[in-house]
């Protein structure tokens, strides 16, 4: 059951230079893959494109075949209302349980909802906390 | 063939007989060069030495060296010792300042050369039942035709594949049942990558022997090649000026290369041209003892190695040289420290997180030399975290420091962005201005 609570994030290694993001997203576009949430972590000459997409396995394969260095990372999704205090309550709950958030990014969807993508150091414990808070996103991102 | 183990009986000639033969042939080649090449006659006279002065093997040190520069001055045929109509083939290789080195062969030279390469191939187990795919250039480069004729002589079925069109190479390998390949190590690694992208397992192609040469490679690369293709990989050494491949080759021990002493006189010298002590490393100097067309006297190969003195279990009496450690002129001096690209390769191949390809850039920042090593990260090492980079960079830096005693910058680049070289890998780019 735990598997369904975990979202697979696609992480792609790219050099920090013009045209690399275009090269990655072109491959996804060609396969009709939709990016739902997206962020870039950069460290000088290179970076990591991180994204949650609707067809994860297909995205992984098409990027790998195109020669990119790709990996799938376990992240959690949290569904909150798009209003003040949404992130605060979650961060507080995780902080109190001594769970470290390594990175986080978010997107809004529907009329008044936000989906927050979280990468934590202790994913099992985080699931427990977030389920208690009744905010853990379950189901498919599409 | 001489036996089921040796191609020619000279391979097991008793040491004393081998040395006597060397002296006899040394006298001949010195006389031949003096009588027939104005350049050598002039050099001998300048040095006050005459062919009659060669009475014992040690007398070779009285003779002047020949260098790559001498090819430039004598371009194209000035070093040939026979009239042009006796030359039946030439090859060329890139030389200094844009002038290629032109090497020539008489009919007898070719015959000797074919048999030397055949000795090597036979030594590593190539037999008439084998299918030999020769994946190096067939034109001016000596590696193509050199191996081709030797494999034919043994009676193997030769696939003259040449370079490039890697997908087709792989298809032929499977369709023709190739059992032996000859390639540069970097091209072989490229073949492995292409095969995998075609969902072909390189270790299930039925290959059993790989001959690799024309660029320096390490024991770690050997391990990778052997694992990737499920073969035994052997180091091949040669240079156009000494016919081409077939000068020296590893036997089944894979520990040092037998150098054919009945055809080449071997010396190892230091920077000043003095003989090094036994077992010391230095520049390999060769004198071809049977070469009619191009009797190069004491030719400085530019390759750094040492002579291994132990007897070999394979029974061959010819001395062994260590695999080439680097090129005397490839050696780069960075912040006063001597660095060979092969050292860098050696370090990188031991780090599982980095790929098979790398490039070294040398720049000068103010008055300080900097080395930047570009490496490709292996897919398995990427977990999607920024800390991956830091970890790998520090590890590569630390390992390089241990080997070279130099701080380096390590850049991670995307897979496939470091150019793959088919012929010889240009792995070091020196961007420093001349001082």
C-alpha cells in the first residue's frame, strides 16, 4: 500500500548551459508527456532538473534512451488549500517529528488547491505524520 | 608455423644465440645505413664513428640517435636506403610541424613484418579457425594492413571492417561469428556503449580475444574490456617507424610485452641519452636490425617504459618491456610536476562512479597552471541529489592528488559529451600560451 503514497520524481543531470532544458523538455513533448511540477537545482556548472510528470516510466525511458543521466527519486505529495498557512502547518508537523525537508516545490491546480512536493530524509516517518494530518496526497498525478 | 605454440622458431632461440644474431644484424644495418643513406653517413662522420667501430653489442652507444625531427628534414624519402623501385609500399603517420613521417617497405621488409605480427597474434591464441574483425583504419595508418596480412597468413577469416559505422560493425560481429577483434581501447568502449543501446549484450557476442593498441591504456581498462566483451584483452605495441604493430605484444601472461629482439635492438635511455640502470624507466630507443628500406639507427621512440628482466612462463626468450607508461613528449609539466595522461586514466578507471571517457584541460591562470579534468558520471552513481556531484568531485580530486601530487579541478559533464575517438584519443588539451 505504501507505494501508492510515494510519488516518483524524475531527476535529470544537465550541464548548466544554454539549450539543455530545451533538450530535455523537447523529448517529453515529443512523447506527449505533461510536466505537472518542476524545479531546477543548480550547483555552478551543472544542475538537476526535477519534475513530476503524468507518465513517469515513459519519461524515464525516453530520457535515458536519449542519453541523459536520469534517476527516479521518491518524494511525497501534500495537498493543501491555496491559502495562507498551507505550507506552515505541514512544515511544523514534520519539524516537530524531527524530519528534515531536503527540498520542496509546489504548484497550484484546480481553483483553490496546491500540491506541494516534498523530499524528506525519513520518508516512512513522514508518511505517518502526514497521514495523521490528513494531507498526504494519494493517487495519480495526471 | 613452427609449432602449436610458436609461430616461428626464433621466438624460443636461446638467449646467447639471440644476442649473437643481434650483433651480426646490427653490423649489417649500420653498414647498410652508412653506405646507402647520405644523412646517416654525414651524421656518423660528424660524430667521428664508422661502421667498422661496431665490434660488440655495447658499441651501439657510439652511434648517433635518430629522431622524429629527422623525418621532417628528410621528407619524403630522404631516409630510404634502397632505390624507389625496390619500395613496394609506404605508410605515413603524423609528424612534427605538419610534415608526415613517410615509412617505406621492401618486399622482404613486408615479409618480416607480416611474420612479426603473426607471431603476436599466434601468441595470444589466434588460429586458422578464428574470425578476425579488424576495426582500425586501413589507409595510411599501419595498424590496418599490418594486422590484416598477418591474420590472413595465420589463415583466419579476416573481416576488413575498418573504422566507423559502429552499428554495422556490431551486426557483422554477430552475423559473421567474429571471435577476435583489433581496435583502439577507446573505440572498443564505444562499441560496447552502442551495443548496449541496441539491446545487444557485448559479452554474449562470442568474442574470445581482443588486441588493443595505438593509444595508452591501463590494466583497469583491460579489466573493463574483458568484462564487457567476455574476452582476454592483449596490449599491442608498435610504431610506423618500426614497421607498425608487431614490435612488441603481450603473451598469455598479460604481464609485459615481448619485444622481438631478432628484429629490434632495444635500449632504454634517460633525458640525456645515457643508458639507464637495469630495470629503470626511460625512453625506448630502437634500432631495426633487418629493415632494408628504412634502417633507422637508434631511433628515439618517445615512448617511456622499462625492461622487465624475469623469464617468462610462455617460454619465449625475447625480453619483455612494461606496457608503455607514457610518451616522453606527451609528458606535461604542470607546476613543475611531470604528469602523464596515462596516470590520470589509471586513477579514473579505478573510480566506479565515473565513466570510461575523460578529457584533461591545462590552462594558465596568471602564472599558475591549472589542470581541469572533465569526466562523465556513470548513471548508477546518480541518485538525483546535488550531493552526488560534490561526493564524486571530491573523490576524484582526492584520488588524483594521491597519484599526481597536484590539485585539480574536476568537472562533471553529461554522458556522451566527451568526444569519442576512433583512432587515437586526444585526451589532453594544453591551452597554455608559450612563455
